C-alpha cells in the first residue's frame, strides 16, 4: 500500500510544472546568475590586513592580555589580520582623519573603546576581536600563564568572522552558493506542503475523499513526505552536479559533511512545509507564496544578497540567525569550509535537528484533528 | 439469519437521530432524524443551502455536530470507524480528482485507499471505467474531459471499490443531458447490484425517477417525506398543502426556476 501511494505521490509531484520549476530549475538558474555576477569580483578579492591603531597610553600598558593578543594578530604571515600602529591619542585621531587607518582602539578606565570612520565589515571584525578577548579574559590569562604561544590561535577560534576574513582567499561566491544550497533545502517545503495539503480534509477536496476512506491519512502523509524528500534530494544532487562540474565550484575537503548538512537541511525544509500545510488555512497558492517569501527572506538574512547582511544580523540580532534554518545551513557549510575545527558545524546541525523536531511535533499536533467545525 | 426469516423487517443500513449542526450561530441541520433500509435509494431533496451536504458530511464524521447520533450498519460512525468506511462510497458535490493524474490513475489511486490487492483493484477499476463509460478515455487527463465526463470520473473514483452504502451529493449538477441519463442509469445499476444509496438533488424529477423514498429538506428540517406517490398526493391535496404551507411550494418554485435556466 505504501508503494502504491508513494508511486502516485511521485507522479503528482513530478507533473506539477511550477513546483518542479521552483524546486529543481530555479536553484540552477540562480547558481548560473551568481557565477556570472561574481566571477569578476572573485578574482580581485584578496584579504589585506586591516590598518588599525592602538592608543599607547598608561591604560594600554595595563592591558597585558590585549597587548599580547594584538601582537600575535599583527605578526606578519599568511594569516595576518591587523596592521597595527601604536600611537598617541591625537596621533591616532589624525591617522583616522587622514584615512591611514580604519579604526583605533583606546582604553578608558579599563574599558575598550573603538573609534572608526565607518561601520563596515572591518570595524565589525575589530569589535568582535576586542569583545571576544574581553569575554574570554580568564581563559586568555590561563593560557598566558601556561603557554603564551597558543593565544593567537585561541583568539582566532573564538572570533569566527575574524578568521573567515583572515583567510588569504576569502570567497564571497562560496557564501552565495551556500545560501543557494540552503534555499534549495527549504524549497523542499513547497513540495511537502503541496503533498500534505492533498490529504487534509479541511484543505482540499481530495483530502475529503481520504478522510472518508479506511486508510488513515497519516500513511498518505508519510508516503507524500517520502516522495517530497526524495524529489528534493534529487534537486540537491542536480545543484551539486551543476555547480561542481559546470561551474567548477570547490566545496572543500569535507564533501561528505557538506552532503550530510544538506540532507538534514532538506529534512528541515520538508518539515517546514508540513508545518505550513497543517497550521494555516489559506489557499494553496497563498501557501506557496508564503513558503517562497519566507525561504528567500531567510536566505537574505543568511547572506544571499551580500555577506554584509549576515554580519549585521549575526552581530545585532544573533538569535534571529541562530533560529533561521537558512542561516544554520549556510553557516554550517561556511564553518566547514573555513575552519579546521568543526564544532560550529555540528552545533548548527544539532540546532537544525532540534528545530525540525519541534516543527514536526507542532505539525503532528495540528494534524491529529479528524473532525472539523466546517469544511 | 433471523432477518432472512422475517422478510418484513429490513435492516437499517443508516440511522440518523436528532442530528443538529450549527456553523457558528447559523443552524444548518435542525434535529434531523431518518433511517435508510437495505437496498433502498433515499432521496434528499431540497433547494440550495437547505443542509443536504452538511447532513452527509456529518454522517461521514467529517463535520463535528452539536447533537445527534449516527449509526451505520448498526454501529456508531466515528472518524476511526475504518471497518465501516470500507463499506461506504462517497461522491462529493464538488469534483475531487487530481489534475495531474490520468483517468485510470485517479480511479486507481482512490480505489487503492480501499483495496490493497493489486489484481483485485485492477479488475475493479476496469469495471468502474466500464460502468461510467470512460474506458476509452482512460489515458486522458481530467482537464481534457468535458464537464459531464468529469462528473462521471468523479463518480467512478467514489464507487470503484464496490461499496455497500453510497452517498451521492448532487452528482448531476451542471451536466449535459446525455451524461445525466448515463449517471442516473449507473445509479440504478448500483442499486440493482445491491447497494443502498443516499442521493441528494434539487431536481424534483430526478428524485422522482430514482428514489424509493424522498425526504424534502428546507432550512435543515424535514418538511415532508414519503414515497413519490405519497408526496404527490400531499401536493394535490389542497388542505394539506396549506398546512405544510408555502415552504413546500417554495421548494417546487425553486426547482422549476432552475429547470428553465438549464
Ligand atoms: N463552511 C461553512 N461555513 C458556514 N456556513 C456554511 C458552511 N457550509 C454551509 N454553510 C451554510 O449551511 C447551510 C447548509 O448548507 P449546505 O449543507 O451546503 O446546503 P446544500 O448542500 O443543501 O446546498 C447553508 O445556509 C450554508 O450557507
Ligand atoms: Mg450541497
């Protein structure tokens, strides 16, 4: 019985042209557009150490941890982050005015203060570094006592976007491809939403037929979801094949983990679709519109239209991106590519799984209803 | 066994007692009671909005209702009455088929909700195709069918599993005369094969032709019931007509008005 229904669910999905366009073809078109739009920028994009200044006064002399940290981060090498000048307060202000530096750091009453020309990514990175060193000062002190050489490494680990930026070949395009994978995952929701809608008596006429039949709707929903998932995994396979072989995108060494996160993301997308199908009673077209809008907004916050957005949200509204499935997928892939340590990757996967489980539980609760006040 | 000996006491396939259903404040079905015995075609006749569909959806346990009891084959009907549902076939008022699936696949899908054995199902789907006369359209998509053929597909999807109790909710609305003839003949054939049928319509003459017994509904209430002959007598008899009053008259006016426009 499962196979009979599964077969028909597949047929229903594959014959829905607009659904197939959005879920299978649209991501490929986007990939092509990104490739065209970013291929020029990519070549000129190399991270230059950022010119900053530190106000060298009596207060600074007290900040032993910061001194060592900035010395480590300004050491020449492939991963040099700062080009630090040590100036007087007026010297620093003049240098900023003359645009010789992007920002300067000063301590007043033991508190760090950053003065910047503008609030760009560079300033954000400097702020993050200073914050992390401040927050982790106990750990830093501990390390200073035991093995001062480890300090630079710790700062790098603790300040994620710092390390991204300090990579010699920072690739903006990669982030775009990651958001694209996230979008494709979330679009699984469009398929599953349509699939589930078919079997709900209060949502569709076919659902009424199901409701009066001796087959409990949960079996139909289950087969519909399996078919949806399969189709969107195929969509992901298309996207990977196209980007890897057609656009020569390099997803790094841990491709298996890239796939794992994509598969989990696709599951989250599928669950999202069930959630929308079961909780909101509007027309199917309205639901599709809602799914597209929400997915795109999530991807936008995750940096699809420019990575600055991701920095801004990560910095100012961290919770929003920590709960945004599009960002969890993007960020996990990103972490995988840029870090040697995958803690952030795993924490993203776990969050994604938890969100998925919560959504599924709410959906099951919504779906349990079998008799309605009106149809 | 007992039933067979006592030929006058036919089993009640469906029993509705004191069914009341409100949509918010609006009363759609008002303390409705009736029974359908085995092999009978019961006609629910009434103008639009008189509560026919609501009654059927309550009987099928799709809708919650404020009051009343529904028994099918002697057992209470609930959403989880899967054994009862197995014996029931429903043709809803609106055409409910998948646009993406062919005629054959649609019938096969919905029949598959009842019949799991593939060979048995194949035979039943063929039989249903033949009954409604869609055999040569089996590969067509619903959008390639005319309104009448689409209605016939809708019926095939509801009865392919050969149910013992069939609900047909206005199956002939907006159907060309040929298809209507065919549909009425199909229903008679289903009855001849032993099915019990509840048939709703707002066409007086359809009900008259098909049904063994008729219930006339208005505003969710029974305003008259009986065999065709009994009802005709009721209309003819002026004094009774005054008692039953303008409502019954309204029903007929409504019906004739519709007929002219068709
Ligand atoms: N979903 C609904 N919500 C509110 N009122 C409804 C709904 N469906 C039907 N009604 C009302 O209930 C009454 C009976 O409707 P219905 O059962 O569809 O009548 P019929 O099938 O005889 O045309 C009508 O007055 C109609 O307006
Ligand atoms: Mg109706």
